[in-house]
C-alpha cells in the first residue's frame, strides 16, 4: 500500500463527522471534572514522576478507601495531547470506588516511542506506591499501545506487574510496522528493528493479567485489524463496540454502569 493510502488508513478525524468538535468537548468535560474533584479534595494534580515538564500525572481519589488503582494512558499517536484533556474519563472508575491516575508523557519527535514506553513504565510504580490494592491499566489508541506494552514482562518491575490484574487496550496500535510507511514516521523515526521492538503483537503478556481488547465497530479498518491482531496474538477477547468510532469509543469510561466499565472493573 502506498504512503498516501496508509496515511488515510490511519487518519481518524478525516472519517468522523464533526471530528474537530471533539477536543473542545473533551477539554470542557475535563476542566469541569478537575474543578469538582479539587473542590471536594479528591484530586492531586501535576505530580512529577520524571525530570521533564511533561512527566506529570493527575491522581483522582474516590470517596473513602479506593478499591484499587486504574491507570489510563491517553492517545494522540504519541504526537499530541496531554493528561489535562482526558480527566473527565476518570469519572466512571471514581464513581465505582477506584482511584484513577492519568499521566502525560513526552511526545515524538522530541523522544522516541520506546522512550515513551519507558516513561510510562516508570510512572506506574510511582503511583502504585500511593494507592494500595490491585492495578488495572487501560489506554486509548497510542495509549492502547502503551497499555499493552505494560503487560509484557520486562516493562514494569515484577513486584508492580504482579499487582496488575486486568488491562484493556482500547483501539490500540499494536503493530507498529505499518507506520514505517506513513508520513508520521518522519516524527517517529522508526526503522524495522525499532518498530518490531515496540509491537505488542510480536510479544506475549504476563499470564496472570486478564486482558481484553476493545474497539469501535465504526473505526477505520486498520484499527479493527490492529485490535483483532492483538487479540489473536494474545489469545484474548476482542470486543467490537457497535456504532462507535475512534473518538467516542471511550465514552463508556465516563459511566460506572457502562458495558466498558463492567468489563474493566469486574470483581
């Protein structure tokens, strides 16, 4: 497939009606959620986990003792966004009694995708020391890639990895090799060895982690292929969410009673 065709295959906004409106909605939802949680004394914001300004995370606490910790890793093709856009998607887990950590990380081309993986692998032990109990990891798109990478032995310290009970890569980019042929690779600077070294489809996860892959039925075929390929490689479930595209497939995170949250936080 040509670079032009692969660029289109991985272009989400061009195929979603009113795609340009989603970031402002996410930002407004996030700002309102942070304000409310801060007023209630349930938010710790901009906590450092590394040396650069973007290596910060927000931690939202439920009322009472948390049942455990959910780490949500945002997407944006490792090129854009930060934690502040996604705060509102912590609502469902907080309502259900879980603490939620949302990290930012450095972006390409300033760092490599492998560097971002290492940053997230460093962040999770930091917040794990702050919240007792089981750990669940979820991420969307590029964040789905990072969530999957955290499930592979060698990413997290073993003592932390053993606390991870469940993971949900949502619309993940699980095979980075096709990205070599996209214009985005001008920023990623991947070669085949680097793409293979960061592709969860070529790895195997910790056997004790319960993993499911979630993807929208109305997503680009490339993302459906990526999701199903990861599920096949890891011999886990792939849930195809009817009527959802790449930007609204995470809406269930806002609602403690949603199908997505029922899967993510099940006892």
